[in-house]
C-alpha cells in the first residue's frame, strides 16, 4: 500500500501550529523539524503521479528539492496549481458550452521549497563553531517568520479539495542512444520543449502531434566528412557537438575529430581594430 503522505503532512503541520502558538522560542526548533517533514511529505505525495516516469529506485532516495527538480523535468507543470473543470460535450470532441469548476489543485511549489527547506535545516543544528566564536546565535525572530510563511503555504496546499491532478500530454520512447526508457510530458500550452535522457544526456525535442500524442525528435546534426572526394556524413548528438568528439567516417574509414577551426581570410583588405 502506498503511504498517505497527505495525512502525514497534515499531522506534522498541525503539530507545528500548536508549537508555534505556544509563543515559546524554545519550541521553534521542533517547529522547524515538523515543517521540514511536512514539506517532504507534500513533495512525496505529489511524486505519486510521476512514479512511473521517475522510476521506483530513484524515488526512494531523493531529497524533496531533487525530487521536485526531476518532476519538473518530466512535466514543467508539476509544481503549478491547476483548475479542474468539468462539462458535458454536446457531441464527442465538441467543447462543452458550460463548464463547472470542480476545484483548484494547489501544489507546494519549487520556489517555496528552495526558499525554506534548506534554510530550516540550519536551525536543526547547533550554531557552527565559527558563529559561536563570533558571538552569533540563531535569529529566532527570523525563524518564526519563516515558519509562519511555510504554514501559510502548506495550508493552501492541504486545503485543496483536488490533488495529484495531471492532464498533460505525455509519451515515452526508448532512448536511441542508450536504450533507457524516457517518459516526459508537455506543458499546458503544448509548446515544444527540449528533454534529455537521464542516463546518457541525449536530447530530444518533444512536440504535440495531435490526438493526445507526442513525438520525440532526436536533436542531432549531420557532420560532413572533410576528406576530399568523400561524401559521407555522420550524425552527432547535440551533446557531442563539442571540440574533441571523435568518430570514424562510415564511408571512407577516416578517423575524425571535431575541432575549433581557423581558416585563411580571403579578404585581405579587411580593416582590423
Ligand atoms: Zn539515453
Ligand atoms: Zn569520409
């Protein structure tokens, strides 16, 4: 059974609120711990809809920020709120005349995670020796403000009546270079986007081809063989278009290397500064 991270997050958040309400600064480090766990649980909950795309092994070990980063690579919409509406189609495929808003799926976004998750971590440790020697202690007033801001953001997410929605157009492909399975989704606007294989960094342009299908176009360039009389060319991946890449011409067998080039300027009258 998959854990109910949403309930876990709610428990951590409610304990954090109780501790904050005490007004006792000594409670703040426990609040920080509870809020970190709440942020982790909210991110793990969101990751459930991407479990197939992310792969089970990787998901077990990732920190929330890394996990969210990966989710965003799968789906640019992963950390954005979505309004879910429903309507009856007058005929199949026709847009409904009236739509009823079912609710908004609010997500704990990357920006908030980045802003607060690591910052809270500092309060879970004793000040560094350097800080202590300089007479610096944790700024508890600042910490309280930070905790209030996290509570506010988490409340919005947990108040959503709908969660873990995703309407994105998605597709998968076996990487042409290494054979790994790549699963990615398009953003809501359906605009093409560049995606990368996590195992070999081969890149693809992901485009909408209609009927809720997507296409992965390998981002490669044919590089012509420079040997005189040879008309061969070799496809290089975008990531290989750097000085030092080596290959063998399939037509003439010549070993080749990509190098930055300088050639003779035929126009001798050019004026140089
Ligand atoms: Zn690959
Ligand atoms: Zn050649």
